[in-house]
């Protein structure tokens, strides 16, 4: 745990005091486990497992959290302690939030008609961590779910409350001093390199635009430092989470190949990458390279929240590939308001900054409506 002075340590001590306190008590699911929600879930994910349909249907285990969610109106059972914890982090300047991962344990199948209740506890608060997104604290809550009063499962949910890279933190309630994100573009190069693993002596390539006029260059030079900070901030695109289950996919992207997993037992294709087959449970697999052709199955246009590395509005599509699997990525090559369901698209690899290239889908010529 780093940080200048005693401010960060004081905040951390206050945060740790919330461990073990209730996050929700006596929560009740807004709906009984029901067939329509199970059907919608399975249709959205393309899950055709027969166990989830018919008179003896059970709910997919991964729906465990869905039955506890409060929707837009929220839940009345959320504790003051959890709100206080988030308020403390907000007050210390850690106002951004991202969900990082969840862990689930299943103890009993859920069936239509089951009444869901739950309790949640603040399980842990990490030391202050520096990530690619920024510096902050990981907060883990554990929810114990019951069905008809019987233990049904456990859901651990982890978020990162952080200060984005390059953004100044507000005055710390512990020290009264404002401090900057330590790995941000305004930090000294040596300190930024130490926290990000970069070599502080390595010059970064400069971007130039020969089309600029002399007057534009003059204005640019007068505000060079501000423009430089802005460009570096915009280039900080969030990095994908690469782990042992999906490393092969990202290796393929590096080589401009979109690889789909294929079960060696039942030959079912699956995406995204998973450790086991969701059709037969088989653990052995190989890969098939996607041809790159697809259609927009569904899409949203993102306007909010703003993020420095993105330029809203932009279209995010659920693309159905010719091989039958679906993938989420940006739809490019067409104005966001011209994207349509059924629009043909083709795979492309787009370099978003100096270090990162991502698979996107470009509208094919003549597809614009």
C-alpha cells in the first residue's frame, strides 16, 4: 500500500472497518423463479440445453444473481453500511467504478415457483492498488442466496472504486490535501514507469499531421502541454482481461485471426471462450478460425457514461457470425444512427492505440440503410 504521507493509510484503516458488516439483510427477490425469465436468458445466450425447458425445467445455475437483482428501482434491503463505504470512497476521490469479476457456488437447483431470499456481507476491501484503469480499492461482497429457505448458492461480486489515470483526486478527508493519480500522464516519468512497468528512458513516438496549416501548428505549440496530456489520456484504452481460459483467443487476435472454440466431444462451437463445453460438459477442445462474415443480431448506441478513451455516440453490436456463434464488439464504417439489425458486417482489426489492436465489425459496402 503506497501513497504520500499518512492519508492513504488512514483511508484504508477506515475502509477495513467495514469488513464483515452487512451489505443487505433479508432481501427478497422481486419475482419468483419463472419460466419466461429462464426462456429470455437462454434465448439471449443461445443456450439450448433441454434441462432449462419443459415441465421439469430448472433455471440455468448462472442465473443465480438474476433472481436477486432489484432493477431500476433497487432493493429496500440494502444496508447503510454499504452506502457509507461507497460514500467514503467517493469522498476520498475514488468516484469511478467498474465491476471486475464474480464467483458463484451452486448448492441447489432453482425451479419455477421458488421464492428467493438473500443476505449479503462486505467480505473484503483490498489495499490500494494501481491498475491500467487507475488507482483505487477492490471491494468484494458475498451474497448468500436461499430458495424456499434452503441454501441455494453463494455469489461473490467484486468492484474497483478508482481514480482514472490522469485525473486528480479530490481532497482526502484524512489529510485535507488534493493528490493526483500516481500513474497518470501528469506524474513524473520515473514514478509512472515504476508503477506501470514502462521504461522511463524510452521515448514515445510522436504523432504528426502534415495537413495542418502553419497557424494551426502555432496554436498547437502554444498549448502543447495541454494537447499532449489530452492525447495521452485518450490513448489509455482499457485493456482486456487475459487469463488462462481466454489467452488463446487474444493470441489469435494478435495474429489477426478470430478463433472460436470447438468441443472435441460433441463438436459444438462456443463463444466467448470457456473452460468447458456448455452443451455436453466436455473439457477438451480445439479451435476454428472464423471466416469473418456476420450480421448485426442486436445493437445499442452508447451515449453515456463518457470515458476518455471513447468518443460517444458509438454503436456496440451483438454480431452473429456465419459459424453460428455471437460476439459483442463495435460496429464501424457506418454512422451510429445507420446501424440496423440484419446489417451485414465483416471482421476487421482496429488499432486503438500504440499497443492495442481489437477485433471490430465493419459494415460492408452497400449495407448502409
